[in-house]
């Protein structure tokens, strides 16, 4: 076998990547170490190992992590379990519609590339990615209030049901890469367009669909801005962390307790990736036609 000689460039790139990985892992390690410290230990030893591991921080967060929410004009306290349910509903429903709509739209445009509407949709996606859209929050809130769906999960899900963004291009490329023989064979057997899409084409890109869904789920899980603006009566876990980090008048205002809260919120996402790592690491597309 021919031996490869390591150049200065290769070594330099390797060192840069190692430093970059350390810069990503260090905040996580620091948060884990800080979450098991006493407050005085953190104040006098913010970067070192704890003098004593205080795992009771996690039980304290589970018991006392709560935020104020306005429900029908009345202020109520929402605990961590109620915020967890609202987070799952918000992140799960939003991720599903934010994945399904661009997937179906991309399939239609890839299936009928010569149609004028397909070209218009593709151009619209590119244009919205180039042109910044700012200052739309007041108009969106007013529209949702007039429709009677403000401060509802349905209203938020409808907001996420659009095909704009990079994932439209991901699905479009995935469908364009599939062999036409799949759909042509189904058409010969008498299948209509809806059957071809739901029973043949969508299953062929299921790995891509699931990967995009997970990415969007994590994005919405960590999102606090949308619940803050559009779901004032249903605070999520991320909004809860935002609340306790900006208001000192709560029972988990210390840094170790806040870090413990961050770790608790991280655990479901970590478990999700561990459970589905095989699917995420699998082939993104399928190919091949029997001869």
C-alpha cells in the first residue's frame, strides 16, 4: 500500500478541527459541572470541579421550576410538567407541518417541472431566502387575533405550514434524484397521482423526511420567541428558561439551578438522538430499479 505523507496543511486543519470541537464541548461540560455545585462553590470556583456534588439541584428544579402565564386574563403558575406537555405539542406539531408542507410542495414541483407554477414556486423560495423579511410580527399577531386563533396551538401550527426555506430545496433535490421508473410503473398499474405520492414517492424519501423532522423538532424545542409572542397562556420549557434567566424573583435564580434546568431540558433531545441515531446515520435516499 502507498503511504500517505502528512503535510503541514493536513496537520494544521486537524488542529483547527480539534480546537473547534473543544470550543463546542467545553460549554456543555461546564454546564454539567456547574449544575451539581452549591451557589457559594460556584461563586468562588466558577471553572473548577465542585467541592461536593449536589445532585439535589435537579430535584429542586423539578419541584420549583414554574413561570407565570396569563390565561383568560388571569395569572396562573405553570409547572415543569405542564410546560413539558405544551413543549411537546408545540414542537411536535410545528415540526410535522413544517416538514410535510415543503415535502409535498417539492414533490409537486419536481413531478411537473415544466409547469409555470412549478418554476414560480421555486423562484419564490429562492427570492425569500435572499430578501430579508423583518418587522412582520405585529401584522401576524393582528391577523391571528382577527381570525380568532391567536394564543392557540392551531394558530402556531398554521404559521409553520409553509414551504419556504432551505428544506424545500432538500426535498426537491431528493425527488429529482429518484428514478422515474417508480412512478411510471405505478401509473401503468392504474394508480392516481395521490396514491403515487403517498404510497410510493413519500416512502422513498422517508429518511430525509424523518431527518428534517428531527432537525425542526430540535429547533422548535429550543425556541422561546414564538411561545413568548404567540402562546402567552401556554409557556414552553425554553420560554421557562428565558423567564427564570431574566427575572430574579423566582426560586431557581442561581446559576447552578439554571444550569440544572438546562440539563433537564437537554435530556429528552439527547435521548431522541440516541434512540434514532441509526435512522439518522442511514442512507438519505434510495435507488435502484429491478431489471
